[in-house]
C-alpha cells in the first residue's frame, strides 16, 4: 500500500518527542503531504527541522490538511509511556470521519477503543496499531544458522539514534553493492519499512523469540548468501527501564557484530540521575554479555552530534576514536559511506559459544 501521510504532532513537531514523525519523513518511501502542528502552522517542515529536507506544509488542524488529499494520518509522537493524549481524540475522530487510515505507534491501541473502532467501521477506514505484536515463539536457536551477517545497533541510552544508524548503514551497504536489509524492531521502524515487530510489546519470555523471528524474516527477504541485516536497537543496557528489551535483542538476534550508538551531548541516562558509562565501559558490557552465548565485537561507534557545530562534532568524533581505536563517525552529518567501508571488513559470521 502506498500512503499519502498527514503527520499529526501538535505542539511537538520541533522536538524529540516527534521522533516517529521525523523518522517517517526522513526515511519512508511513502509521501508526507502535510504536518499538523498549530505551533508551527504556516511553515514548511525544513523551517522547523532543517535536516529533514522536506517542503511539506505545516497546518493547524487535520481538517486543513485534507486539501492535500492524504490517505493516512500518522500519529507522529512517541511520548514516555506511549499513552494517547486526551486532547488528540477530537482530531483523530475528524481523520476517521474523513475516511483516513490511522497509523498509530503509541502503546494505547486504538483498535481497542470502542469509539475509534466504530468510527473506522462506519467510515470504511482502517486502524493500524504499529505496536500490536504477532504471536511469538520461544527462542529456538534458529538464528544461529542464518546465512546473512547480523549487525545490531546497541545504544548508550534510549533515543540516541539507533534506528537512524541502522537505516543509514543499510543504504551505505546497498550503495556498495551488498545485499542488505533494515530490520525494524520498534514502531517508527515498522512505519518506515512496512513490516516488523515492536519488541517492547512482546511478553518478556517471548521477546528473544520475537527478535529471532525478525532476523529469520530478514534473511528470507535478502535471499542471498553474504548479505547483511542491520537490526534497529532498542533502549540501552544501562537504562533501568528499557534494558530488558535491549537484552532480548542482544540474545534473540544472535548478532555477529555490534555498532555502538551514542548521543554525544547526553551524559546521564534519560529520565534518571545516573551517569552514562564511557565508551570503553559500554563496549566491555555489551561484548561481555555476548561472549557468554555468541561472541560479537563492537565494530565501530556511530555518533549523534546533533546540537554541535561541525568543528565540535569533528572533535567529539576524534576523541571517541582516540579512546577506543575504533571507526567513529556521525552517519547523518558526514554520511555513512566511509564508516561502512571501515567496519565492513570486520563483519563476518561468528559461531555460538560451545566451550565450557
């Protein structure tokens, strides 16, 4: 299905809470025809978020957006806890009454809302709750036999750019002539790719199994030996709230290599007064966990230098290289190709641990 999105992010489009909006505008093959945010009405997307390089107009209401002939409304925010803000209901109802599909990445499932469900049925519309997980089996070990090389993005914290790094590396690998697939593990990645599983909605015992199913599907999609699966990471191993989903991916995806992702201006765990470990400590932690089951090394560090000027960004990259001896770069600011070329020779299949 080809969509024409109106992205709904009232009062939030310019900030990180709108990361779902930003991700879909930046990476989806679907068209974004308008954004709803009364705070920035009258501007274009690029006027508010320049790196998105989009001229889509920003309007004040869903009704105003209808003149651009959207087919779907994307709820473009990802607030902590994922609840539907009560103030959003009236505008979503307008979209449903107008026959628009609702694409929802919140933890609040609109298909479970009797009023929303009834409106969708009445107006021959559809609600796609991105986070609704398919049935998942327990982890089986089948991921160990995947022929594609598996590269998992792991973060210093949540919301540091793991999905973006995976998407940029997928593009770089494909440009270099390598069969590559982006593996979506969260709501924004699913909206971009059109498939995937939001692993943070899977019952804990089955989260590794759900992660395994994703790499099995990615391997089928590549259908060629020697390809690479770039897996979108979630959370961070030192995040008190989100570490469980990080661990499920770390074991369930059975990665052959890791890419550490870090927002250089972040010094504490998001939402907690806990200092973030340094690069070497994070690398030891992630590699140590993998070593217990299926060894995987950190091949490089993808830095998010948002908020710094070019000189400060280059200094942060140089410092990370000096501390770790690994390839380091900002894949958005300076492009992914050089970084991919530096890490590609390090990405090979690694066996599961068999010694005692």
